[in-house]
């Protein structure tokens, strides 16, 4: 049985390597933008040329753009939604985002954000358009035919909002002057589901891949960092210049920075006159920029940003081995924003924590490279990133060069925490158990903006999404799960996969059906709870009855401990798997028994030993299954 499934697994693996790439169509953009920033009024004017290629089989009669900054105006959807959430108390505290609260309502005219479209032409012909808050709708004078390209030319102006959420100016927490995300009119994504004119209510983005050529003219004292490669580094300086170059003095008050970002679905930048710049190069890899606000005499701040730069170099080989190659020649950690937010080729982080830095960088995979529709699949975006963050952090803190920074007592605490079960993603298991108990849990399939509470969104997207992969390791084996992640990368990077696409890759790589797992875990809030019901002896053999107490089925590892010190795993596949996972721990013999059909509340299996030989039985001894009540998982026999 075991050797048969082994051969089966090998033939499956050889068949996947010859799998063709998926051929799902996607739209394409090429933005050429030229903006002129006035650092006194915090306003800029811009020209945008958008070459839009309709690769779909559909004729498009209209197009939509996002005007994100219009959310930062009193009574916007973002403002109203936040204040409504503020009326809900969770643990005695308002459920609103502590950064947003009712701050938008109180923004003064020179503090609000806006993006105003002054003119819009398609192929030289003026277009009719209407703006409703964060969405611009254009009824085209002429439809865009399938497989054709048009050019939109837009004049626009914008006011940078006072920092409320993600983008803005003068966040007192960081002192950074400009965090420029969602700063330009951006065409919505059109895919096999149609247009996605998702208003900016709170979170999540979905964009079209393409190339960005951005020119920013700004006061010459400001240093910039952002997505894309700087085209004129030797005229700009600020640490971007080729070492040894003499940067010419700038005549006049402004200078124009030119960035080109290829094959990205967004473009971010930040600017400040006190930015400092650290540069690292990963051997055979990208250049790492760390750009942060210099604080006079604050060595701790300097050291912390230096650690971010050095940590990035340490972890990248591990990340690429586990999740696939980083495809760009540059990545920038930029101080800005109001927490941590991911963008292509860069992140804005408000402070120098390596955990946040790892998280945002891992979004380069689970967002930057996959571009899954985050509104619909926040759990893939945040959950898979969270999973990867935990893995990268575990790797980082196990490195001798990193451990050398801590004294013996601190290491002892770190090691004792690391030894607790489950060995990985423990914090995310705890968050999930917490939201289940709170009664506020909602299914992962909920649209990211539609959760009743921020709490339910956060734990669903981050923790339950992380557990999707952690438990997948339990269901198909961790080595197989890791192969799934690499195959997913190979097949789906730069292609906007959805949840089914991931599950199909996982099924092909593992040889196990997993649609049931996706269905129960993401579309319901049903929970897992298995218990040991009873045991008895018949004809010198021990029978053990298990009970499915929860409503979500899973395969079970049941570990039997004998009084002579031997251990054995009884492995009960879930019937709907139509397959089984390989042996994970070769040091413990495993017996595979008949699959458990989920319709059956109990299951009995038999051991060759007498009951007196048994010391203990335990369901899921590794604790990777998110069993909401572990009190009934272990039975100890005291003879
Ligand atoms: Zn994230």
C-alpha cells in the first residue's frame, strides 16, 4: 500500500513538470506620467498617457479608473464606514481602524485629498466621464475592440491628503513628508469576471500589469524612493549615483526624477528632505535600498534600519528557495505610510521592525507577483504572506549571526517559546481560536470590505489564511506543500490566479483531492473538533472509537504510545481526499487505515496490542490541525 502510493506520487510529480502554462488572458497597461509637485501647497499637476491593450475577447464600451485620494474627504465611503465601525465595541473598544477613526470628517480643506481629472482623451478624442467619489466612469465615444490597443491622455491635479491611511503627508509618527501610494488615476482591472470598479472603502487593491515610466519634478532638497529603476542616478545623487561619480550641482529649485518600473501593477514613491539611504547588494541578486528618516544622534534608529538592510540580504536565498525567485533587480524598504504596506518593488513601513519588513517583502510574492484579486481573496494575499513571514522569521532567528546578538537568557526564552506546539505559526492558531470563541468569525470568502468588524477581517485574512497553508502541510505533508508553493509560483506568477487555481495546483502536485478542504475552510465558519470517545479490548486487540464533534472533516494522525516506549501513528485519510499523504516522520511507524467518511460521526480502528500495553493515544500530536477543543484529543492510561 505504502510503496504503491509512493510510485503513484512519483509518476504524478513527473507529469506536473510537463504541465503547460495556463493561458488565461489579461489586460496590459503602459503608463507614462509626468508630475510636478509643489511642496508648499502639497499639490501636484500631472499628465498621464495610458496605452491600454484589451487582450480580452470582449468589446469594451466603458472603462473605469480609481481616484483613491477622493476617499480622504468628509462623508466619503471610507469616512462613513470607519465611523460606523467605531460604533461597534469589541472588547470594550471601538472596532474602527485606530489610524482612521473619525479623522477624515475633521480634515480641513487644505488637508483633504483629491484627484481631479481635468481632461481625458482616447486616441485624441475627448471623452465623456463622470466621477463619483473614488471611481471615474468613462462612457467611451467608440468601443475598444477585442485584441486592440487605445491611448488615453489625461491631465489631472491632486492634493496630497494629511496622512490618514496608507498615503499622505506629514504623518507625525514618522515625520515623513510624502507617502505617495494610490497617487495617480489608475485604470481598474478588467478580467474574466468583468470590470472591478471597487470603491476605496478600507483596503485591498487589484491592478493591471504593465510598465510605468514616471517623471517627478520636485524641490531639489527632497530625496525620493519608490518602485522602479532610477534612470538618471548620476544627475540625482542621494546615494543612487555610481560610486565615485561627481553629481553636478542643480541649477534652479527643482529637479526631475525619472523611474521606470517594468511589469508591475502599481507604482509607489515617497519623498523627504531628511531621507538617508543604505544600499546592499545580494550576491547574484537584487540591490536592496533602505531609505529612512534620519534622526540626529539616534544611534538606535540607525542600527535598527541597518538591521533591516542586513536581514534582507540574509533571508533572500531562503525565501527564493521556498517561494520562488525575486524577479526584479531592486527592492526598497522605505520609511513612510502608517504601519506596513506593500507595493511592487517597494514597501512603505513606518518603522524598522524586521518582522514587518519581512511581511511586506513577502507580499512581493503574494500580491506583487501573483496579483490575486485582494478584495475577493484577502486570505490568499495576507494569509499566504503571513505564512511566509513566519517561515522567514523562524529562519532568520535561527541564524548563528543573528543569535549572536542576544544574550544567553534571552536565547533561552526564545528557544523555549520556539519549542511550543504547534512548532510553526502558533500565534496565528491562537488568533484563529480567539475569533472562533468571540462569535465574530465570518467566512474567508467575504469581500475584504464587507466584514462586519475589522477584527473579523484581520483574523480571517491573516491568521485563518495562514492556517490554510499550515494545515495543508498537515493534510498533504509539509514537503509536498512546499512543492505546491513552488509549482504555483512557476505556473501562476504574473497571471492573477484565484483560489481554485491554487487548489488545482495543490491537487496535481499532491495527488490528493482538496476541493472539500477549500470549501469547508474558506466558505464556512464550521470548526474542527475530534475527540477520543472510548476504547476497549476484543480478542486480545484494542479497539479505539473516535468521534467527530466539530462540523468540518479532516484526515487524522493518531499517535499511540505503548508502555514499552514504542510509538505508532494510525493515519486515517479523509474519504474525500481520494488519496493519502506520504509518511512525514520516518522515525515513527505509520499504519494507514480505511478513510473516514464525514457523514459518519464515529470511527473505530483496531490495534494488534492488548489494552494493557497502551500508555496513551493522541489525535494530531503535532497540533497542526486547528482543533478548537484539544481537551478531548489525548487519552492517558494510568495502570
Ligand atoms: Zn500584509
